[in-house]
C-alpha cells in the first residue's frame, strides 16, 4: 500500500493515542511521507517542526476540537460473509464471482467506518487472500488485511451443515476433517493458498442447539494439535471458535495463537491463557443482536436462550481476562442480517455499556491490541512517532461518548499511511451500510 509523499499535519483536537493513556488535549500529530514523526501536546512540539507544519506544502487537517486516534482494527472480520439471514446461505447462495465483489464492497465499507486494518476470521473460498493483495496494490480501498482461508471443522461439527443427500459438501466455506491426518492435509491446502491464519472450530455454538451447541466439541485435541504443528511449521497462525471450557483448554494446550470468543473460561484456562498471553476476540455484540433481532429472522427460542447464556458467559470471561492483564481484541463477526457490515463500532459501545470496559480500555483493545493480534504492533495500532500514519479524526470527544465512533458522518478523515482515504475530507460515494447482500 502506497504511503503519502510530503507532510500531513493534524491539529486542534485531543489525542487518544491507543496506548490506554489519558487523552492529550490540544494535540499535534505530524506525519512525514506516511509515517508519524510527532504525536503529543502542541505546547511541547519542537520549534523546527512547528515551522515545517506551517509550510504551504503541508496537508493540514483541522480536527475541529474533536478526537485524533489510531485507525481502528477489526480483529474478527468476515468480508466474505454477505449479511446472510440463514447460515446455510453462506456457502450455497452465490458463486465465488459475486461473493468476491461483495467482499470488496465490505472491505471498502470497513475503511469508511474508520477501520484501517482488520484480521479475517475466516473466508469463503480463498477470497480474503486475494482481497488483501488487491488492497495492498491499491487496486481498491480497504483495511490492511491479515487473511484467513477456508475454515477447518470436524465432520459432523458446527460448520458441517449441508446434509449428505444434497451431495454438495461444504465446498465454499469449510474444509471438513476426520482425524489428525485429514487435519494436516487441510492445513497444507491452506499453505498453498497463501493465507496467514488458520481458522478452526474446536467447539459448537448457540446457533446449533440440537447437535452442536456451545458446550459441544467439534474437533478432537489430536486434530487441533495436528493443525497447530502443521501451521506453525509453515509460519502460519492458528485460531479457533472456542465456546465450551474444554474446547478452550484443548486450544490453549494445543498451542493456538489466538482464541475467538473464549466464552466459558475457568481458572485453569485463564492461567493457561495468561501464561502465553494468548489474545482473545470475544465478538459479543453479535450475541445481543441475535437476542434482539433473532425473532425477526425466525430464530427458535432455544437458539436465543443459548445466545443469552453465551452473552453473559462471554461478558464475564472478557472482564476477567482484561482485569487479569490479558489481551482482548475488538472484532464483531459482522456479516449476518441481524449483525450487518457497517455496524463494526457497535462492538465498542457494547463493551463500554454492557461489559464495563472504560472507553480508553475499549479503544486500546480496538487499536493496539488488534495490531498485536495481527503481529503488526510495531507498525500500527497507536499514534506514536515511527508508526504508519493510520489515523481516525472524529468530531467530538470519543472518550466522553464512544458512540461517536458509530456515526460515520462525524468522521473528518480516515487516514492510511498518511493518505486521506475516507471521511468528510475525502470525496467519494460511500457504500450504504448493511445494503450489500
Ligand atoms: Zn466468525
């Protein structure tokens, strides 16, 4: 991705730098050729720098007394999930050609929502890898992406939903495995596809209450261990959909690099998690959205009850993990009709209003912790000298009112590598949130 040439100056706003530190009032951020050279109080900025910033060549953004923060990181992003109303639609409704176009539209939307980076939580076909390539080559706008490929699940598990009599398998979305040998083979396929993250399904979910509920295991420890050994051998990372306590423990003992959800932790799993500082991405607004909007989409009561249990368990686990010093990323599993693309920042509001994280903690989770999960925290995730100028400038005080991050109309600028890509200062026609599908 190309970075800007020349000087970018942002002033007249408070700096919320993503480290968790209190906001710095009346801040100045200066980037040179796409990298931050100063971020701090205007009063302590070097005199020479102030001269540079007043040169007529500099691009100047007036933050209008609002907030300057790092670009947000969506840590559980499914660009290929096209706001489906039924899970089964994911792999059979559209061909790869159309899903690719939808994924491109979702990536553009995420950037417009202030997300300058994202980690894929699993992909239809191998779209995310090529999506990443197109974004990196500036062929289209989108977050800097860490790609996943097709997701791995045990035969008969949560993601194996097409009945055998239809003879269509799970071609688009999932690699189904029986035993460690097939698990290794599935990972080797992903190695050839070029993906960075291997997404697996150690456990079930409230979505499948009959045979794969959230306390059911969908892979054996041996399968999970084979996935990790093979992936690590090739320099790939492994994550998993982990709800049940036993599945969380299996994943941690098998050497997983991250956990999605980590819903029902106990003392032992918390200890295992902290011993290696394995990050988690709870994705909890999804549960609330399922409870609130599920009935409109015909969700059975058993499913809604399961989401309620997941919501409460997940919130308690996330609180425990953060308070114990764990790494929590913000990612929301968006791409379902009741939890559509464009709503990404609802996750942040949810963590402040329902889970009890402070706004500064939540913003840190949505920036620095996301960058850590991507393995790119030396380049992005905070507004500090030496990092890429991936920034979000918002009208208003986001610490006092985190909900401002949900309102794209208040974004003055979304900046990637010093280039203004979206927001009021970028001139482009935005994709309407929740409209694609
Ligand atoms: Zn997901």
